[in-house]
């Protein structure tokens, strides 16, 4: 399953497993956990921040930290601004520890949906259902996913992990 909602130009590159279009790695290391990060558009940042913080992010270039245990979500590449999970209007699935742990921000699927489906029927149809919607061009990952990338990568990873932990 290599489909994403990302622009097809990246598909022509020599990129292996385009599970998400987040193969793009930023040079910047998270200013908190020092892990690798991904560039994120300021539009995405502004769509996630709580309203009282909007003015703080009107300038600058931001990166997204996807490290599970790190509270920092966005940090400014050439500055000291950073925003943590508490500064966002929505929970960040990769960093959430309690339900709901969002996976697909476009269509509202969270981990519990996949978990329940697997415990009821032994398998999950959710990644396929999301893939179908993406194929129809109906997703809105760039505006809804806090990483600004296609949700499907994280959905597939979670499905794999939840399937494995069941056995
Ligand atoms: Zn971090």
C-alpha cells in the first residue's frame, strides 16, 4: 500500500516506500529532543495553534517533531519559538498517550476504531476505507493533519502495530 494523497511529482522520484510524503527530512533537529524533524508549512502550524498563539507564528519557518515522547510539536528553524502539544487545538496522535489517539484527521478515525475492529473481526478495513477516500481526492491532510502530511502512513503503521500486539 504505497498510495498517498501527496502530489504525484514525489512519486516519480527514487523514493522507496512512499507511505507518506514525509520522506522529506528537515536539516533541523528538534530543539528539545534533538531528533530529526520534517518541514511543515506555516499554514499548517497556524491551522493547529490555539487562537491566542497565532500572532507568535506569523513569521518564521517551522519544523514538525514526530518523536513520541517529546512534547514539542513545532519549532522554529532559525529562532527560539516552539509550540508544544498544549498549544494545539487538537491532540497529536503520535504524541497522545490516552484515547482518543487520532490517526486520520480528515475522516476522524482514531486508534480505538482500529483496535475495536480488530478485536471484533480479527482484521481492520479502516486503512482500505481511507485509501479509497484518498483515491477519490476527498482528503484534506495538508490542512488537517498536524504534520501536514498524508494520514495514511500513520494509519498503516498503527494497523500493523495493533494487529501485531493482538497475537
Ligand atoms: Zn522533539
